[in-house]
């Protein structure tokens, strides 16, 4: 009986798409309710308050952070890692050894990693905080500092140091009729460390969201209605220069774009993002034009990481800056796709489903999230 309730709740949450096959939600109604204008600005963290669970921005409360890394060893192995953490628990973890073709998804690096309740506290005497697991068979620890992070899994089996590349993205997405705003930051880092004793290096990012009281990310307008694709990249060139940035796209060319090329920071508002999907269902290419065509980029998929059917996917590839004459000597370009949007869920039903989820008991919501995400990532 309990299993049936969970499955039913998942169906409602995803918008009851089977009830209206082929119908699209009304983007006009969506934009009237939630708005579409986004205020994008460069962001330079100034203290641990910019990373801590008790902070507020634009009247919104800190909700969740996602730490990710794409790494390569000297022997050529490639790894992809993501850990999400909220105020009281961590329930999203991805760890994969990437394959170097598009024939299928990658293999898991770990069969099981810690999920559950966490400690999230300031470190006495330091402008820093720590996020860590409770005592258990599996463990993790993230030390958050200003512009730097130390991430460990399984007592040091994964041990990574993060150093910020420079200015980060922040965007504020106010509401219109429905006053559900979203404040979001994304900071890109250089990463070095070890995985299972082998030296690795690469790039990573920390994304964070601030939301209205009583709401979490999976009930937010960004996740449910707007974000179809999230792309973060960093490239290093032979002369030592870098470019990096973030692209988020959604319905009717709704987008957020941010790029840093050398020392030039761009937070443009006139952009175009076009995604080409492969027949197998993964994004094969993303064309990005920023600032009235002044900057152009192309992302090409090289590795499929994880695909949770009908829900979400992750992939790795190369972001090409078309203004650069030479390719990068090192690069990182990570994509997350929210694929249930592509089923054209009717907007009113999707909104009804999100409200149903909001009023479910926490224990049942946790089980729904496990069905949505962990079943595709863990045992």
C-alpha cells in the first residue's frame, strides 16, 4: 500500500502527463504567473555567509548547494562527481568513471555513498563552515571557505581541493502574480587531488539556491517549469589564459548566461541557446550566442554519464569558444538536462502536482525523491 502511495505521488508530481498526452503547457500562462525576466550580475563571495544555510538573499532563504567536479588522472581515467546538500541532509550523490564514447552511459565509481542527515555548522575561529555526514558506514565531509573548498568522500578515498577561478554568476528571478522568487549563484573552481590514491585534476562548480520559506528546489519554478538544460564549463589555453561560464536555458529562449574570458566578465541579457538532441535522447550539441552575437560558443557531447529515464540526465563534453583560434589544452564542460520537461506536461497539472508534493509529510517526500533520483544512481 505504501509503495502504491509513493508511485501515485510521483505521478502527480510529474504533472500527470499521461492524462494529457501531446499537450503543451501554456508558456504565456507560465510567464504571467512566474515571470520570465532574470537579473544577472557577477558575484564575488565576501564571507562564509555567501555559502551558509542561515543566510537570506532578496528576502529568500538558503535552500541547497550542489558541488560537482569533472576530473582526469595522468593515466587518462575520467571521473564525474556531484553531491547535493540541504540544511539538514544530503540525498543526491553521483559518482562515475566516464567512458570515452557515446555508445552508453558511464559506470559507477562507487556502488554506495552516504545519504541522510548531516551536520552543517560554522568552524570556530575561521571564516569557514563544514558540511559532513553523521557517524555511519559511509562518510563525506565538505569544508567551505571563501573561494576555496575541501571535499572528501569515504575518509579520503576521494580527496579534492577547489580554488575559485574568479567572479561567479548570480541571478535573481523575481515572481509576478505568484510571488515565488529564486536567487541562484554558481562559482567555478580549479580542482586538484586524489581518487583512490591516484592524482587527478580538472574543474568543478558550486551551485546554490535561495527560495521562499517552506519550499525546496524540487518544488521551485526553476526546476519544475524553466530549467531544461544547465551547462557549466572551464577551459585553459596554451598561453595560460582561461575562459569559463554558466548557461541555463528553458522554454521560448528563456535563459541565463554568464562568461569570463581572460579578465573580461560578461553577464549579457540578449542571448540565444539552441539544443540539438540525439535520437537516443541525450543532448548532442548546444549552440550559445551571447550579447547580440558578440560571443559564440558550441558545446559538443563526448561522454554520456547518467540518464534517469524520463527525469534527468548528465553528460560531459567540450565547450568551444569560437573567438579563440586554438583549442584548449584542458577543459571541463558538464551538462545537466531536466528531461521530463520535454514530455510537454500541461502547466496547470504540473503546478497542481508541485503543490500536492509541498503538503506531503517529510518522510513521504524523502521516499519520493529517492524514487526519482537515488534509484537511478545508487544500488
